[in-house]
C-alpha cells in the first residue's frame, strides 16, 4: 500500500482497519468504550491489540490519538506496522507488542484535540495525591486573549494580539509555559486538565499493568503531531530519564533526536502528562516513554487554530459553518493533506519504531 493510503478518512474507518489488522495477525483485541458516540452515532472506544505474550521479553507500547485529531497520523503508523507484519514484509519482532489505538476517540471522531469534557488528556494524568487545581503563572492574565466567550471571527487580527501577549509576558518561552503547561481552573479554556481522572485515565489505570505484564523493560512510543518544522520529528521527554535510558536514546535514535523538556526548546514543562504517569505508576519497571512529536506548522498557527476551534465548540452550534470551518482548519493543522508531508512523517515514524525494535531485540 502506498503510504498516504494508510491515513483513514475518519475515526470509524481507522478503527475498523486497526481491528482488522490485529485480527489478521491473530493478536488479542480489546475494546474499551467511552460514554459518547461519533457524529453519526457509532460507538467510541480505545482499542488495544497485543501480540501473544512471550514470557521474559521486553514490551514495546505504541499509542495513538491521545490528542484526538492527532490520531489520524498515529493510527496510520499503527496500520502500516500491522500491515507489514501481517504480510511478512517485516518479521514480527520477538517482543511483547501492545498497540493502543485512539486514546481519545472522541477528539479523533469530532476533530478536536481534547476529549468529550474539553480535557487535554496529556494534562489529565496527574499522579495519585496530585491535585486537579491551579494554573501556570500567567494563564489567568492570558485567559481573555486565549478563551474569548464569543464565536471565532475571520477578521480578527490574531497575529498582532498574539505578539502583544507574548511581549507582555516576557517572551516566547514564558508564553509557552503559561499557555500550554496545563491548567485546572478554566473548564472551557485551552489546555484544561480536568477536575478528576478522565475515562481514558481510568482505563489505563485499570489495564496498563496487565498489558505490559511481567516485562522488566518497556519502551513506549506515543505519536503526536503539531510542534516543530513540517515533516521533522523529535522525541520529547518531560521527565529525567536514567543514564542507561539516555544511552539507549542516543544509540538508537541519535544524540540530537530527543529532548528533555525545557521551555526554550520545542517543549515545555507540563503537569499531568501521560509519560510522567506511566513512569510514576510503574516505578519497578524500566519504563522509557517518549512522545514522538512530528512537526506540521509554526506554533502561532497551531495556537490560532486551537483557539478558533475551542471558541466554535463552545459558542457556535455543531451545524454552524463557523464550527465546520474551525474543525477543518484544525484537521489541516494537525494532519496536513499534502502527500509530501504524509510520506515524510510515516517514513520518520517507521524509522523510529524500527530503531526501537532493533535496540530492544539486540540487547
Ligand atoms: Zn499531541
């Protein structure tokens, strides 16, 4: 199959293909439904496919769609892998493979980055004892700019407003940190982490341990799109990896290919991320989580489209032309149509997965 064909037109198609791919391989399949449906009334679920357990082997987890609309890409990666293993084009690696499809199925189906409760799931995975409260310094002052209580307008001079907000807060690193670190005070605002563990959080809390089984070592690649130069990728870690893990990252992917969170780089320090939670709740496992982030366009464009879609969601009806327009724009920002981009990101993603497999199986 030519690579762009791995991108599905919508969530139900992606889901069907994912499940069919796992069945073809004879893998175990699970579906964990959430309490919402697609725009056409179909079931929404996190689907999990795992290879037959090989005792004593390491586990590779590959997840998609934590950020809803970004799942078009992650799902395409998973479909491509399943297809290549099923056809014999690539040998199925001697590892325990766990594929988590559409961690935020609602956002995937409705073309939102957030879930059915406006929650950014990558801010919702607070560890037991952490409180779902508070906002980063500066968010309150930015609330009116970030989250206007009105429908989006095409004529609004967004760029000058954004530049002014960035200047007022003291530059881009501070702006990024204030906007995107995760807030728990504005339920209709951007980068909202929720007031309690979401359904996806609870599903993972109940089952992740079982999926990774007794493996002493887990590598978890979580596919995302948005930040970075179009078509390029970086592995982002928002925690301190061990020395041995850093060595693996360098040897498997290359020294300049991963970044430990820092407000000056691509990323920023977040609260409630999936990576921190996976490590915190599996402290006896050597758990190496990386957010594999693939660039689409510049961060101001990303923010503009997120802000417009969030306004449309809260202040227009789902049938309004402004909602349709805002969703389509968000889709293009997180999953560009261009074949050139799609080929580049799939090539990069398969390379990352193969490097991880080679590294894990060589040990
Ligand atoms: Zn993302």
